[in-house]
């Protein structure tokens, strides 16, 4: 048995916490540096976000054109927990009884759990093609912590390699990134479990002036398990059933429905519990969903996909979407948007133009997915706003 250090923690747990603190405080810098571990052409639109060629449409894809496929049969990748334990066991510190944590998510939950940290079911992405005539995404069943066990560990490993005992950043050395190198291709969805977030850039579009603006989200590191301390578009949420009940799996397997739930939570501050453990969500009778879908049917809300990407630090997968809302509809729906929510703070809108976006990216820690989404939105502004 290991003798606990003062405070009831082992030295390995203390070391883990030190690296975790460094990671939380330096996520943006570490993500940019991690992107440098890959060829320049791997970055989407010149940003740190990594994307396979088949994930890069040449023009905005209407959300309704994306075909979703669900494969209910098990599609297990190599065991995430077993891979970490075999390749980089030091990422799983020893407890006071001498045993190591079995999963990276266990270490987070025990030592540094954020406010929002639940092992909920997810639609796990296993294949994607967005660049051809048949844009599609394929999913199977998964759990949120399965992705954390890989993504959290690979990010922690990179932070540890950058942080020497004296606390000054340094370059990683050969052999220090064993897990990252073992996984090799961050865009290979068959090699590891992942959860896919739908990252949505929300544009308030004024047809009279042909100008658009967008709100942003500061993600509080004390509340979230991913991208804490960074700025992101809003809303963003994991593509997942709304609850554990079996009927939610089919009822919620729709990109737009998942996005509407996130609008309710992040811009309006509504509770994440939609009562779906008792009965499926009736999206037709839910006022917000009904109003947004009606406006979408009338062409006053338009939704597009600009691609798919993987975060270079955490290997988190993001679907890049844009929702363009006519100003009047936006003001009716979100004119009273909250200033804060369960995951952080809602920041005031900024104009969508090349200069503003470039300044935002240069001066603030924008998450890789948000940077790619904003860069692509500026490049495709005429197509997005021409509807």
C-alpha cells in the first residue's frame, strides 16, 4: 500500500493534478502546439482543427441534405481504457491503496470533476462523408466517458510532456507522446470511441442591411470537461439522446432536434431535463421547437453544415454548423437570451466580417472548432446569407 501524502493524496495523484491545472490554464496554447504535430494540410481552412479530406465540403451543405445512419449492432473499437493502461499507464495515477485508476474518466471524476460530468449515452460517430454527392454521418451506441478515456488522456499526456518540474513550457521529447502516437490518425473514427458535438454558429441576419452578427460562449473551466477557459460559438452540445429511456434513441436521432435542445439550454437557460425519462419529447408541441421549425419551413431560419473536424489536443469531434436566423425571428426567440448558463457566460454579439473574426481569433483563446467555423463562415458568407 502507498502511504498517502499530506492531504490524503498520493504523489502520483498530486502530479496528475499539477498537470491537469497546467492543461486547464493553457488549453488554447497547447491546442495550437498540438496541431503542429501534424502536417499543415491536415488543418481545416488553415486553422488548428484537423479534418480528413472526406470531411471537407467545398460549399455549405443544407442540414436537410445530410443522411444519418444508425447501426444498432455493437461496433466496438479497441478498448479505450485498455489502450491507455497498456500504452501510457502513468496517465492513470495510483490511489492510496496502491491500485491505479482503471479509466481516465475515473481519475477526473475523483480528482477534478467539473460541474457537468455525466456518463450519458451518445450517438458515437463511426464514419463520415461530407464532400461528395451523398453527405452522410454514421453512428452507433456509445457512452460519453468512452471518449473522455481517450481524449482526456491524450490531452493530459501532451500537457505533461510540455511541463517540466520547474513549470516552464518546453518541447515534448521522443517517447513522451506514446498514446498520441499509438492512435496515429486523430480522424480515424474506427480506432477509438468518440462523441460528436454539434457546434453551431448562430447568425442574426438583417436583410435590410445584409449584415449578420453572432453571439459567443465563454466556457467556464470549473463547469465543463472540455474546452474550459476558451471561447466558442453558441450553442454547442454533444449529439446524444435526451435521456436513458430506450424510446429516446430513435426519437432524438436528428441533428436539428439536438440543436434545438441546445438553443433552449445555452441561450434561454432552460433545464436539460425535458422529462424524456417518462415519455419521448414531443417536438411538435414544444413551443420553442415548433416556432423554430415553422420559421425554418418558411425560409426565415436556414441551417447548413460546413464540415467535420477533430480537436488537435483532445481529439474531440465537432460537426460544424451554421444557423442563419432573420433578425425579427431571432429577436422574438432569443432577444431575452441569458447572460450565463450551466456551462459559462454568453458574450455579446459581434459582426460577421473578415476583420472582426480575424481580430477575435488573434486576441482571444477561441476553440479550434470555433475558429474553423468562423473562418469558413466568412469565406462562405455570400452563400450562407444569400437565402
